[in-house]
């Protein structure tokens, strides 16, 4: 569950950076009252922490054992 939350936050961050790069529009700042507002800073921090968490996904063994019954 934590992986999905982190991935969602990283996607939000990526879309926000895309908006900044393409349109010079910061959606998070627009929604929460500017880049310096407390809520915006919390969102930016959560996105950064989620990105750090997602680094672990690169090194995690994702193969799961599948139990296939014999016929």
C-alpha cells in the first residue's frame, strides 16, 4: 500500500514539474496559495519523500513465488 501511495505522489510531482517546464505553471502552488505556503511546502516534502521511497523500488526483488498446483 505504501508503494502505491508513494508512486501516486511521485506521479503528482512529475505532472507538476511537467506543468512548470511546459507552461510555467505550478499547480501545487496555485492550489495551496503559493510556493511558500505551509501546505505547498508539505506537499513538496511529501513528494520528495515519496521519490526517495521509490528509489527502493529499483533495487527490490519483485519476483513473487507462484504456487501452481500439479495436475
